[in-house]
C-alpha cells in the first residue's frame, strides 16, 4: 500500500468514526435552537418550544443534518405555528410526534410526508385546529395510535386503511358528524374513543362495521340521542360499549343496537336521560354480564325489561329516582339471573319493592339499597331468599323491624343497617340468620344491648354498634355468639363494662371501646385479643394485671384519658405488645422500670403529657424500641442512661419540652438514631452529643435559643439529609460550619438574626437542593457565598435587609430554578446577583426599592417563566428587557409608579405571555394605552385601573382624537430625581450599570425536562412534593413546596402565581 493510499484510508476511517460519534449523541443545543435534545435510555427525545414557524423549521432542518438516528419522541409545544406546511418532517425519522398548544389552525394535506414508515404515535392538542384534510392521515403504514384534541374540529379526516392502528381518540366540542366512510379497513383497531362532542347527536347505520378485533367503543359526554339498530355490525370481538354522559332517553334503543354483538360483556349508560326501563329494553344479548344505568332518571322497571340475557351478573341502578320494580321485570330461567344489584340513592319507600326484587332474582347474591326511604319491615314481608349473601340497607329511615323479620336466608353472611332510626322498642331478636358473619347497626339509637339482641346469630364474627347511645351492655349479651372476632362499641356513653361481658369470647382479637366514658381499664379480657382501643375515655389509672395476662396483645391505645402515672410493672402482662400509645394524658413522672415486661415494644408515644422527669432506667427492658415520642412535655433533662438502654432506637422526638441540653454527660450515646427532633426547647448551644450520632438523616433544632454554630458542628454527620435550624438567634455563618455534609438536601436557617455569611460557607454541600435564609438580618450576600452547589434548585432570601447581592454570589450553581429576594432593600435589578443564574425559571423581586427596568436588567435569563416585581418604586420600563425570554409566561408589576408602558416591550413574547399584571399603578390612560386596553379585554381579571380609578377596559378611545405620532418612552417626574440610590444623578445614564455588567460567557441552557409531559398550558405552576417536609411552620415559603421529585418543572395549569411576595 502506497503512502497516499494509506493516508486516504486513515482519513476515511476518521471521517466514519466522527460521524458515528456524532450520531451517538444529541447535537449541541446551539445548533438546533429552538429545539433541545435528550438521550435517555438510548432513545432520543426532542423538544421545540416557544418560537415561531421559521425558526422551528430551521431547527428541524438542522436536526436532520446532525442527528441521523430515529427520534423516539418529537414534541412541538407552545410555539406560534398557525399552520404547518407540507413535508414539515420529511427529513426526519420520528416514531412519536406530539404537537401541543401551538395555536395551530390548519395543516397541509402532506404535512406528515416522509413519516409513512416510521411514525407510530400521533398526539395533537390544538384547541384552535379547525380542519384536517381528508388525506392528511393516510398512508401512515406504521401508525398505531392517534389522539386528537381540538375544540373547533367539526369533521374528521379519513381514518382508513391504517393497517397497524390500534388506538383512536378524538376530543372535539365542535364535532357534529360521524360518517361510516371515516373508519374503514382498520383491521387492528382495538379501542375507539370520542368524547365532549355535544353537537354529535346521531350514530348512523354501519358506522362501526367490519372491525374484526375492536374491543372497546367509548362515545362519552356527547349529545347522542339516537342510534340506528345497525350502528354496530360485524364486530365479533367487541366486549365493552360506553355511552356515558349522552342524552339517550330510551335504553331499549341501545339494547336493540347491541343484539348482534355476540361478545359484548359490559354496557355503560350512566349519566343519560333514561326515565324508565320498558318491556324489551335488553333482550337477546347473550354475552352481557355487566349493565351500568346509574345517574339517570329511572322511575320504574317494567314487566319484561330484561329477557333472554342469560349471563347478566350485575346491574348498577344507583342515583336514580326508582320507585317501583315489577315482580316480573326479569324474565329469566330459574338457573340464571343477576347476582349483584346496586340501587343506592333511589326513592324506594315500601318493603314490597324489596320483596319484588328478591322474588324476581332467585340467584341474587349482593343487594345494596342504601340511601332509600324504607321505614318499616313487617314480619314475613321478605319471605327469605336462598342465595342472598350481602344485604345493605344503610342510610334509610328504618324505625320498625318486627321480630325475626330477617329469616329464611340461609346464605346471608353480611347485614348492614347503619344510620337508621332503630331503637330498643323493637321486639328482639330481629333476625334468625344462622350463617350471618357481619352485622353493622352503627349510628342508630340503641341505649342497651339486651340478652336477646344477638340471639339466633351463632356464626357472628364482626359486630359494629358504634355511634349509638349505649349506656349499658348486659353481661350475657354475647353469650350466643361465641365465635365473634371483632366488636366495635365506640362513640357511645358507656361508663362501665362488666368483666364477664367478653371473658368467654376466646376468638375475639380486636375490641374498640374508644370515645366512651369508661373510668376503669377493662379486666378479664380474652387472651387472644390483639388490638385494644381505649382512647378518649375517662380512665385515671392503669391496673396491675396479674392473673389475666394478655400475651397476644399487640396494639394498645390509651390516648386522651386522665392517666396520671405509669407504675412499675403496669404492662408486665403484655409481653407481645408492639405499639403503645399513652399520648395526651396527665402523666408527670416516668419511674424506673415503668415499662418492664415489654421486650417486643417498637413504638411508644408519650407525647402531650406533663412529664417533667424520666428515670434513666425507665426504658431499660424495651431494647427493641424503634420510635419514641416524648414531645410536648415538661422535660428539662435527658440523662445519658436513657438512650443507652435503647440500642435500636431510630426515631426520637423530644420537641416542645424545656431542654437546655440534650443528654448530659454524653457517654455511650445511642448512635443508631436516624431522626432526631429537638425543636421548640431552650437549647442555647449545639448539643455535644449530636456529632456522635453518625447515622442521623433528619435533625431539627428549630425554635431554640442558639446564638452561634461552631465550625465543623455537623461535620461528623455524613448521612444527614435534612437539617433545620430555623427560629434561633444565630448571628453568623462561618466557613466550615456545614463541612462534609455530602448528602444534605434540605437546609433551613430562616427566622434567625444572621447578619453575616462568610464566603464559601455552603461550598461543601454537593447534594443541596434547597436553602432557606429568609427572615434574617442580612444586608449583603458576598461573592462565592453559594459556590459549587450543582444541585441547588431553590434559594429563599426574602425578608432580609439586603441592599446588594454580588454577581458572583451564585457561582457554579447551574440548576437554580427559584430565587425569592422579595421584601428587601435592593435598589436595582443589577444588585440582585442575577448574572450567574441563567437557569432561573421563577424570580420574585417584590417589595424592594427598584426604580427602573431596562434592557440589561435580565440579560441572558432566557429560561425565566415567572417574574414578580410588585410593590417597588418602578416608574419606567426602558428598552426591551423581556425580549430574550421566549418562555416567559407571567410578569407581575403591581403597586409600582408606572405611568406609561410601551407596547414594544412585549412584542417578541406576546404570543406566549399568559399574565401581564400592572394593576394598582398610576397609569395614564391616553391613546398610548389602547394596546394595553386590548390586552386587558382578553384577560380574565378586571384590571388594570387608570390613575383616576377607572377601569382601562371600560374606557372608549375616539380614533380621531388619537393622532398618529411617534411614541417616546415616558416616565413619571420622580424617576428623574430618584433613579440613583445616592440621589446625585438627574438623568439615566448607561454608565450607571457598568459595575454589574460583565462581558462573560454565553448563556448555558438549563437542564432538560426528564419527562415527555413537559408542557405549559394556559398558565403554569410548579408541582411540589411535600413528602420530605416533616416540620410545618406557621409561614410557608416556596421552598416548602418544591422538591427534587419533579425536575421537569412546568406541568400544571393554574390561574394565579404560587409565589407570594415575602413567602
């Protein structure tokens, strides 16, 4: 090989390698603007947003030149694209295309040319889209799913001959017609959805025909009032038909149209206008199993309404006005018929209708007639039923039930009579049900449980008599129910329960006696009991149980009583107890060995008592304790032996006490604690014991009296994730205070007296996501205060005394999204330290002393979405300060001194801007304000008001009075004298801004969203995850509502900003 050929060979290899490398990753954002690319799990996702048609087309062409791999998802969102020309995507290979909120009104017939063999999913959300050409969706051979949401789309394109289409969804309020020609030759279509088309009234013959594997048809919340009997034809696989929310009056019309659907199992007709079920409504539908007719106006079910529907199992008739059911409404063979019937919230008032149902449905298993108007059940009126297992008559008006009215029901296992008007005046027993296992008679008016009350219920397992007026329980009331397992007698007026009442119930595992007037602890309980609820009673002491040992008890709740002491060996009989709650009692001291005999205890809650002394050996025997709550007591000292005896303790709450130190004499401290709350005490310094707790993840020292934090105070807490030091008297933060906290994500240092923060105080926090420094006394933020915090997303600095934030205060903080510096003394935007935070999306500068805004105020901040500058002294907006912010949706300038606003400031962002609020300014409503009036008329709010108090939108401008002349920038007279913080300059000068303007780097793009649903709607808000916020303060700030869990930040449309100045 010659040297020349060798060189050519090497050059070719290098070229191929370069191309392969280039194709292996996303192109640079600068190359494909306004688009962005993300490579995730070997799939390319591309977003093109907040731009116009020429730029989007340019970005797509550039994308095709630099990305040769198929694009898994291409999203066009929030652009200004009134139309899309032909061959828009011809040079790309796109698998999923999403076009959303671009103001799209029309498309060319070949707009999808070039995607015939690649496009698998098409998602269009364009409210203004009026027309899709008939052939615009044809020849898309790979298309599997179509979703079109367009309010003004009146007719559909041809959706035919799409061999792989499986899913079709159309949402259009203007759609008025469906033609059989729309849906032809779709051999793989499985699901069909149309919703929200109130003008769609008819379904014609052959509309759904020859769709061999169609399984689900959903035409919901339209205006359907007529169906042709041959609407559904040759659909062998259809299993579910939904016509919810239409105006169908005749259910038989749907029944007749369903006769040929041999596989149809479920019909949904909820929320229609059906007023009665006539004879032959549902006939000859062989596979029908579930019928939903709730939320109609059905008054009556006629003779023969259901005939030859052999597999019908469940009928839902809830929320109708049903009064009468014909005894022969179901003409079924004896071996078939419905098994489940829901008739909740109807108008059935006579027991004869219930009797008719039971007679007509011999195979009925479940019947719910709650929320009707039944009053009396006479003896023999029900005549029994051989298969009924569940009968619910809750929330009726039942006041009289004759003796043994419920009988001859051998299969009945659950009877619910909750919230009626039953009393002891009914002759007992009311039933003879040998198989009944559950009885609910809660929320009635029983005052006594008599010996015969539970007679003839030998199999009873669960009894609920809560929320009655019980004052006595006969000791032999449960003698005939030896198998009972659960008893709820809570929320009554019981003062005493005889020891023999439950003694013989060997299977009882849960007893709820809470919310009564019991004065003594229950004795002689069965040994098998596992859960005992005695909270909200009037007990004053705990007995020493010696003979009757409850070795199976796992959960005991004694909260909200009047217990004043815990004596040694009180709980020695509860060897298996796992959870013990004695909160909100009157306990003063915890003595030695108070919890002796609880080796398996894991959770102990003693909060809300009056404890002032805890013996070091109080918890000596509960070495498996994981969670101890001593909050809101009067404890002044925690002795070292207390924690030493609990080696497995992971959570300790001693907040709301009177501690001046934490664990005096810090030897042999439990180092396995993960959560420690010492807030709301009297700590004057950082406790010496805390650095030894190396496994701590959450530490709350807020609401104490600490004045300083020593350097390295937390350096040994390498696992700390959440640190809160709010509401103390700390005056300074020094370098090294937070050293070595590599996992720290949340830091609250708000509500202190901090005057100074040293440079690099937070530099060693690589995982920090949010920091609160609000409500301190800071006057400045020096350079490199927030240095190298690559994960920081939120910083709250409001309600300080800040006059200056250095431009380098935020250094190497690439992901900062929210900055709140409201309620300070910042004299200008240039003093807010914004030069190194181009990734900001939300900025609050309200309640400062800003005087003007100009073109340099927000330079390179193209990611801003919301900016608030309310309650300043701004009297003029000069130049175009917002022109390079294509994503800006909200500008709020309320309560300033602005008299005139030039239309030019919004020219480049007007199509994307959702809120421009300048109310409560002294606006001059002259001819120059006509554009603002037009804006106000499109807004949902009334404002703005003029300087004379009139609404701008209500003024009338006469064209002849508005002479065309060149507009000049105008500002109030006080701008000329107040623009300088030193009051020396009388005019604006470009030189006054030099100290804060750098010629530095180009704007770096903010992080890409991590989810494909990254959309703005009419307005934006931020999703927040509060799961990590464990302490709630009186004041809630942005930081409390924004967590790492959602980095793709713009999802939920709202109507008002979530940022409150000063919060």
